[in-house]
C-alpha cells in the first residue's frame, strides 16, 4: 500500500528498523483519514518482512461496535504473554485506541507498565486526549499532520484522473490522504460533500428553529462526525483564504470576524470530540453548536 506524504515520520520509522532500537509502545495520533493506520501497518510489514495480517505474531485490535472492551485487551495481553512463533518479537496495533473504555484502558496500562518479552505496541487514535495520562506518559508519540496538497494531487494523477477531478478531490480532502482515497473509490461521496456544503450555507442563513430541526435530523442520521468534518474544512478554508489580513468575512448576509471563525472551528472540533468519545446526547451537542454559527 502506498504511503501518501508523512516522509519525516516514515524516515524515522525506517531508521528504527535499521537500528533495531524500538520503543516498547508508540502513539500514532492526528486527524482522521491522515493515514496513521496505513503507516503503522507498513511499518510492521517492514519489520516482519511478510504479510502482516497473516503473521502469527501480529495482533490487530479494533472497536467491537462502539468501543474496545476489557475482554479484547485481556485477550491481547494473553497473546502478548506467549513466546513469538517465528519473529523475534510480537506486535500489535490498537486502532481507534481512544475507544477503549475505562476498564480496558486500565487493563492495557498493566501491559505498558510490565511488558512481557519483546513487543511493539502501536496505538492509533484521532483523539489522544481521550486516553489516560498514565498511558500517554508511557508511549512515544508520533504526530501526524495534513499532507501537502501537491502530494495528494500527484497520487491522484498517478491513478489516471483528469486534472479537473484531481483539483476537486485534492481540495475536498483537505490534506487527508484517506479522504482522497475514499472519494476516489466512491464518486457518490463527492456529491454528498457538495450537498453538505450547501446545507451549511443554508444553516448560516436560517433562524434558530430551522437550525434545531436540522440538528435533530443530523443526530438521527448517524452521520454527525462525517458532516462536522466537512463543516470544519469549510470554515477552515474560509479562515485560511486570507488569514494574514485577519479581515472580516461576509458569508451570505452575516459578517464573521477572524476571532469568530477561530471560535467556530474550536467549537466544531469540541463537538466532534464529545460526540465521538463520550455518551453525550448528539442532538444537544449539535444544538449548542448551532447557536454559535
């Protein structure tokens, strides 16, 4: 699988393979769809030298429905306690690690505090703040950032896309390779994106009653995070369009100051975090956000 961007992180990981000086545990963190899991998988493939998901010394943990349960971590701990079958070490990726519930995190902490044998643990998360401080203090953090637009454009051109499609998808993906790949594999998603942009402009030009009705519909749809990420990109692009001047923007008939846009971005990010990692009522969280737009 091709890694798009993240050259600095990849050079670091390659050097770890060459020197054999691994840390016991890593935390791959950053926005969703940046390619964190892809890099983790390719890193361990390089270490194992063969198909990772068929290797007996590799364990992959992901949420069962909406969370990672303590039973999954107990099973992981048991597997890690066994001697490696053919590799010099055992390795595990915990995807969406922020979805470990409290019991699971406390159970996992024991593994970090008392590692058994040679192991490499990689936690992949969009929300490192949802992890216990004691977990974060025992892992080496590797931060992932949005990829340069030209790297995503080059990838899309390599797939044979027309220049117009390259420009649209690279713009919409906002530096997230995973989003570009998703849009490439499912053209309908691009149409959905445009629909969500149209909806946010309608919301900005509406009264509170309309906004609250929309909040209810969005909460019931189950697409809260996907929609909020599109909104995040929409306001971010507006803010970055002329950030140095810190001027006021007029969207439809409403004026937004630089500080107001920054506050909206912060509130959208907070809403994404709360609806993704807590049991907060999505409709109520969205209603609070609607009052700030």
